[in-house]
C-alpha cells in the first residue's frame, strides 16, 4: 500500500473512516488453518523519541495514559485522542520527516 496525505493540513491516523489512512489486503492461503485475525500495525513505542521531543508535557502525559489504557478503549476513541494530541502541533517539515521516519523504520506487529 502507498499512503499519500499530500495537501492534508491535519493529522491523519490509520483507521476505518474515509478520512483515515487504510490498507486492505485479501490474501488467499492454503491449506486452511484456524485464523482469528490477520493484521499489522506500528508499535506505538516507535514514536517515543518523537513524542518526548515535540509534545508539551501535558500532551505527553495524556498520550502516555491513552496508550496504557488503550486495550480498554474502542479503536475509534483511541485514534480520536491521538489525533487531537498530535493536532496541537504546528508541524514543521522536519517534524513531518521525523515522524514518518519513526513509522517506517520502527517495529511492526503482524
């Protein structure tokens, strides 16, 4: 998948909304096995250095709390919270590059 948010002036997160980035795949495999779920996602820890360098202390604390309680929230609520925190930044070109690099070079769950 190729993601392109050129011209978007807000934070874009992954999700199922038409305003979110998403990538769908329909793999075929053989032989049949019990498969509950097949997905991949960035490890939130990939962004620690970026967050600690760029977020205000209150936003950093709010993000930390959100990620620690993430399994108790719906994906929609979690994405909304993350989007609101990162939406407070006046993104520079360097911040955009650093954030993108963290996502590309970091660990994935899959």
